[in-house]
């Protein structure tokens, strides 16, 4: 004996079967079920309950039984009844903790909100093209076949894979086709799928750049791979030291994260040669490939050998992280295992956003949006560099030819990095030090402090004040 009703705008399930089986009478069983629904929060204060007649009909019990149950719970203070207004959950009814249930453990500390967000890897989400996105969404939905809304290929919608094939070839020089593209919910998921597929093929170790993104390293380890740091210098990752130390390597060739170095042509060729000779794979994370300022755009390394280099791209920086749209251009041997693992993970990525992005790309709107963003971020970068040159000339700024962040290197003898970060927090600045990005701890590290500053996230009205606060912090260092 159970029911759900929607008279208050939402469904609520009441099951009296177990209570009846335990020997409770109808009225007592109904009272217990309603009381429990209020206690555990399913019925919030102020919620209007169905009429006694409607609930009686739904449960198949006499109306008088419901009237008596409502009356008893009103007397206890759980419900409130007024002539002409029906019965509602009492405003003063406070849910009691369920016996034997512990509070849910917090999986991660709550992030403290800073006044100024200068974290790297964060775009200015106020630039998201809402009007263009809505227009593209309407057009895409109006023209999409009915089957587009059904279960589909774990690779993703063919419309987006076709659009990406042409776009990536034109803009990044990627050599692929729709059958080798997989749409995923962020590069994080894509990397996890890749690492799991490589683990199935016998891989044990993933080479990672000496400085990188710790969450990516955690993803690799969660998939069962150890991580081996690869040294960096002015030409990017020192790939000639890979040898047998790794079964695959994760690189950021176009714009090393976070140092900003570009992998030289010789190093690119060396990495591909290593992958061919040792039957290994290179994972190319092209996380901000659209944003180049003072140099010609570097083509994707994947073009050197599409069967040995996996290309990973994303809309997180160009549009917004919340879309959770990214893609992998896969070698032939990895298409099946990665697609199979994607299907096991979440069947497929959300369809409507894929169709909208495809429309945005094919209409040319995406290109225009990226150009506007590139100009916006270049102005931000120039403002930051000019302010530092004037107010903190002792700071060396690097990694600014591309991307959305800069590395600020302080001279020897400056305030230690940990103390600098503590001062930044007190000043309302949210930012990271370079050591946070280190792939492996280095207790003997005596290098001068350095900060990784993202200049994209603060809104326009707050950006000058954020830069001023940063300069004051560095001046005192």
C-alpha cells in the first residue's frame, strides 16, 4: 500500500506496507509514514498536503482515517491546519536526526572564497556567449533528428565529431576523422579513460612533466599507473631521458603548464621517435591552444604521428568549464578500448550541448567568440605586465606569450613561498605557488619563490584592484 502525490508541486512516496505487516493499524501506519517524511526532510516546512479525500483515494483507505491521522499530527505540532487553507507541514517542525545514521563525511574541505581569484587555469566565465549559445541551441534542437535524443555512440554525436574534425584540422593542424574522435566530459575524464585503457594494455607508468597539474597526476594514479617526472628546461620536456622509464607520457607541447615553455621541434620529433621505437603513446594536452599573443600558433604535435600521439582538446578555456566538453583524437588501436570504457563510465556525453557546440562551430560563431576572447585576455596580460614593471620591477615575468597565466619569479632572498602564499590569503588573493605544481616533492629545492598567476578569472570591475593587491604583496616580499 503506497502512493505518490503532486498536489504541492512534487512527488512524495508513502509506503504503508511494511508498517502494516508489522501489525500497525492503518491510521498508525499513516501517521508514522507522514511523521518520518517530515523528520527526514522529504516534507519541508510549509509544504501543502493533499486533501484527506485525495490521499484516502490514492491509498485506498477511508477518508476519516486520513482526517484522524492529520488531526493527531497537528496536535503533535508536525502539521498545521487552517479552515480554507488545507493542511500544511508546520513551520516550526524541525527535522530530527535519523537514529543510527551518521552525518555524511566531507570528501574535501570547503574552498574558502577569496576576494580576488588569481588561480591559474580559470577563464573569465562572464565572456560566455549566452545569446549566441541560446541561438545555436534553438537551431540545433530544431534540426536534430529524433534519434539524436536516444542512446547513442559513446564516441559522441556525429555532428560534433564532424565539426571538430574540420575545425581542429584548420586551426590546430590535427589529423583525424569522426571515427577517431571521442567526446568526453572534460579532459580529466578523457585522461582517466586513456590511463585505464593503457593499463589494460600492460602500461604501468605514465611520464609527466616535472611541473604540471597535480589533479591529472592523481587521475593517472587512480587508474593504476605510477607517475615518473620528466625534467623541463627552456625547450620544454627533456624527452630524450624517457627511455624505458615510462609506458606513455603526458605533455603540454604548445604551452607547457605552468612554466609556459614551448616544446621545441627537435624535442617533438624525439618524443614521436621514442613512441614509435618503444611501442608507446604520447598524450598531448592542448589545454589553451586558441590563445597565442606574441608568437605564431604552434600546430598540434599529433600531426607528426596520429597513431602514436593522442590529442586532447577542451572547450573549458574558450567557453566555460561548466560545459564539461572535451575531446580526444585517438589512434586506431585505442578507439575501441577508450570508447568501451566511456560507455561503462557514463554511456555518453550530454547530447544537447554537443549539438549546440557543433552548430556554434559550423556557423563560424565559435571562431568569432575565440577572437574576442583572445583580444580580451591579451589586454589583461598587458595590464598585468605593465603594472608589475612599474610597481614590482624586481619580479621576473615568464610564460606570457600564450595562455591565461603568468609565472612570477622573485629574486633570491625574497620571502619564502609558503609565507608569501599565507600573506596572499590574508590579502584576499587566491593563487598558487610554483611548487604546488611539482610532480614529485623535492626537499632539497632551494630555488627562489615563484607564483603562478591566472589573470583571466576576475571580472572587469575587479581586475585592476586584484592587480594592485598583487603588486603590493610582491612589493613587500
